[in-house]
């Protein structure tokens, strides 16, 4: 399943390469890896593991970095 198709089926899934994710079943974190022909889900490069694993998009939590405005926190 190509990442474009995953985006269409699961609107909450950004599927951006390098996006930070957490696997809901194990709690492990990692980054979305480039797709390969024949994969039927997302490829995730889990931190500390090799090779990337294929995950069901419904079992992945997409992490977002906190947004900080420029100049915030400076005094």
C-alpha cells in the first residue's frame, strides 16, 4: 500500500518520511521510512532496531513536535 493510499484511507496519518511515530502495541518510537514495493503498511525504523518493520497505520500514533513561537522564552 503506497503512502498516498494510506493518507486517503486514514486522514489522521500524515505518512511524511522521517515523521516521528510511536507504536501503540509496544510503545517503541521511531521514524517513518521510505516505502518499498509490496509493503501493505507503513515502514517504521524503530529506534535501536534494524531493519525497518512494516506496521498497520491504525496501530501507529503520530507524534508532533511542540510549536514554539519565535522569541518565546527569551528575556
